[in-house]
């Protein structure tokens, strides 16, 4: 091979290397981690705790059924239900609380060691990211206490909002209430119509009309607020140099919380 | 000079190639940093299996349209146990009302006789004759007649109410069984449709490479007409082959479905007849039991109405006085008894409502509907997972080709990052075309 051919080959190789450069970059590590919460939840200690909770719930259900019989009104029934719900949550906190705390510390420790700025639920990552499930499980299963990391998570370009808190903004809450009332009224009317319907085709038509009415109202009442919220999120995220915003429920560790900013923007 | 020109040209080519590839997407730009996202809901809607998913969603929504029962769906054993408890409560309420009425009747009867006796003594008529007794017996006979008439009116009302309940129950069961049959039919139709879509998916995936190859060849502009025609006919043959397999499946499925509908209709009619016959038998037994119960009660009440024999030959004023006393106590007793009856009716109405709710007469989600919702949810989860798995595979391919490091779904807002939604949608659509 003469020098001209060598250069030509090198040149072509460079072209190929550049052509495939993006794919090569894809193997680079990112500061985004994810965890399979279902795998953590299936650890023996979580399963045992869940079985204990289930047994407690079965007993509580029986007591609830007996207590409900003495209810004299809907309000009374709701009060009893609330009492039993509180008892259940207290027990759940007592049994699962320490396990969750240990898992949370293990996630923080592993994330800190790997320099992750955010850890999310596996369900929302469909490509790439660092899977830290095995490391976290190994730390949870290790003997002795899990030591929390010294450092707090580094700033993340992945933001998050707590949708439940956003829903409490006065105008959103009001719109939700209006829509729920509408949906409830429609449901009752539809049930009356369904009770009178004589053929499956008639019933199907009634259900279709109901669904279309509900969808129409949803678009009219809620969609403008959904759009406004998304715009507010995008504006705030841009100002804070965030790349994406996800829901609080999908974030397990780190991330940048912009809930309060979005709430203020919507007021 | 010449020898250095060639590598320069190769490098230039590399740069051109590179610029061609990278211009639309700089994955390392500060507002991207290797992050991409897919709007999953939109891609799912573009998937060929989405129509089935949507159908399942509609079915679940339709089932949920029935009013929500106050508590969780109950098992058959729980319903039976609670029914027994309600029956016991109803029987206790009946016995309580009967005992109170009997006690009141005795009290008023004693007080009436004491009042009559006091009136006779005060008028110096303690030895009054049999005429008065006959007169009182006439009153007693009238009372007995009234008791019997009232009991018969009660019995007729009961009979009518039981027959109305019987008819309502038969209608409700007929309706429920028809809805259930309809639901089963739709489920079967849906399963077959799912199978057809799956088959279509498999066929198109199996032939995807060959089809793509033919299309690539056909996109060559310099192809001679004979070769073009050959490729076109090969492509058409491929389409025909797939269509033929699918059509055969559809014809077979239609036959299966028609036979299934016929079988369901027969089974539903038979089940309605069976249930109706059981309900009618229960109704007849209830009416017969109430008839003998009413007969026994009339006899007992009439016995209770028999007054203490009165002295004979009473003067008219005395008879009037006694009749007045009798009327006064009857009125008082009726008013007092009415209160007991009202209390009992209130208790019974409450028990009836609880009984109806327990058995889903008011339209609460019955065990069968809850089971169907559960089954549909399972089916939905499976189908959704299948769709998402394919979206994941396609998104991973697109993301890798573009050099992204991580791709998210379920994003609330995205001021940065790369939106892969369109590319993934196109990818999925091209596979299934």
C-alpha cells in the first residue's frame, strides 16, 4: 500500500469514525440513575412486612364491616371509614417506615458514590441511564446500619413538580371540583338511562354519549389549565436551565424541585 | 501534491458526512446533554394495537358506570351471612311489634272492662241483663269483622307487594343475564380481533425485511421497466399473501363468533327460565306461609277482643255509656297501635333497603361486574405492556442512532432535550404498514 492509499484509508476510517461517533457517545455514563422499585419491593423483608400489613388489613376490614352496620347516615359512615383508614396508615407506617428509611438511605449512598444528580423510577427511563438497582439491593441486604452520604445530591438539570400540590392551587382546585360535580351528575343521569335501555346497542350508544360528553367537558374546563400549567413549567424550567421536568412521584432521589415556582406562577 | 490531495479529499468527505449527520442534532448541546424523551401516550395511540386498548378502556368505563356500592364487592358467602343477619333482624322487629301490640291490646281491654264495670256500679246497674251483653257481643262481632277485614287487606297488600317483587326480580335477572351474555360476546369478539391484529403484526414483521428490500429497490430511479414491474409484482404478491392469510382468519373468526352468539343466547334463555322458576316458587311459598300466619293471627286477635260478659237488661243510657267507653278505648288503642306499626314499618324499610343494596338490586357493582373489571384490567395491562415494550425497542434504536445517553417517558415539560416522539411513531408505523 503506497502512502496515498494509506492516507485514503485513514481518511475513510476517520469518516466512518465520525459517522458512528454519536453511537459511541451513547455509551458514556450520565448522572441520571434509575431503580427498579418492584425489585426492591420483592426483597424478603418487604414481602414479610407486606404480608403483615395484609393480615392486619383483613382483620381491620372485618371490624370495619361490623362498625359500618351501626352507621346511621352517610356522614357517620364516612367518619367511621376515615377512622379505619387512619388506623391502617398508622400500622403501615409502623411496619414499613423503617424499611423505607433504610432503602432511601441506601439509594442516597449509592447515588452519591456514583455521582448521580437524580435517580428516577425505572418505568420512566426507556433508554440509557445508570441502573443502580443491584447496588442498592446489595447495600440494603448488607449487615449493620446503612450510613447516609455526607454530600447532598449535586444540582440536577432534571426538574420535578409535585402534581398533587399543583392541584391545590385555588383556580385548579375549583376547576377540578366543577368538573367532578359535572362528571358525577352525568354519571347519575347515564345510570338512569342505562336502567331504561332495552337493547345492548341502546346501552352502547348511551355509554358512548356519556364518554363523549365527559371528554368534551374535560377539554373545556380542565384542558386550558393543563396547558397553562405546562407553559409555566416550561418557562420556569428554562429560566433554571433545566432540560426536562418530570412528576414528583417518579423521582426517588435528587432532582430540582420547581413546584413552589410553578404554584406562584399559576396564582 | 497529488499524493496529499487524496487524503484531503477523504477528510473533506468525512467532514461533509459528519456535517450531514450532526447538523440536525447536537446531543452535546447545553440544552440537550444527551437527554431525549418520548411522549408515550402519543406513540401508544399510533400503535396498531391501540384500537383494542381503547376498546378495553371503553368496556371498563361502561362497567364502572354502575353506581359504586358503599363497600367493597362482597363474596357469595358474605352476602349469604349478611342476608341471614338481616332476616334475623326483620324477624326480631316483627316479633317485637307483635308483642307490643298484644300487650297494648290486653292493657286497653282490661282498662275498658274496668271502666265499664265502674260505670255500671256507679249507675246501680251491677245486675244488668243479657241485652247489654248481646249488644256488646254485637260490638265485638263488628270489631272481629274489622280485624278480619284489616288482616285480609294487609294480606292482599303483602301478596301484591310480593308479586311485584317477584316480577322485578325476574326482570332484573333477565336484564343482568342479558348484559352478562352481551359482555361475554364482546369479550370473545375482542379476543378474536386481538388475535387477528396479532397475526397481522406477525405477518408484517415477518415480511418487513423483504418488503423494505423491495421498496428500496423500487426507489432506484434508473431501474428498467421490466425489473420495476417484477419488483412491483413481488411486492403485490407479498401483500396478497398476507391479505389472504388474514382474510381466512377473519372468515373463520366470524363463524366462531356467530356460533358463540347462538350458544350464548340459548344458555341465557335457559338460565333466565331457571332463575324465574326458582323465584316464582319462592313467591308462592312466601304467600302460602303468610296466609297461614295471618289466619292464626286473626284467630288470636278475635279471641283477645272477646269482652267480659255484661249484665243483661241494661237501660239505653247505660248501653250508650258503655258503647262510648268502648269507642273511646278502641280509638286510643288504634292511635297507640299505629305508632308501634309506624316504628315497625320504618325498621322494615331500612332493612329492605339494606337487603336490596346487599343483593345489588339498586344496581351496585355486583361480584360478576367487579370480576369482569378485574379481568379487563389484567387484559389491558398485558396489552399495554406489549405496546410499551415495542415502543421501548424502537425508542432505544432511534436513541442509539442519534447518540443520546438517556431517554425518558412521562415528561411534564421539556424546554430542552430531544423529542423522539415523531421518529418513534414513524418507526412503528413503517413496520406495520
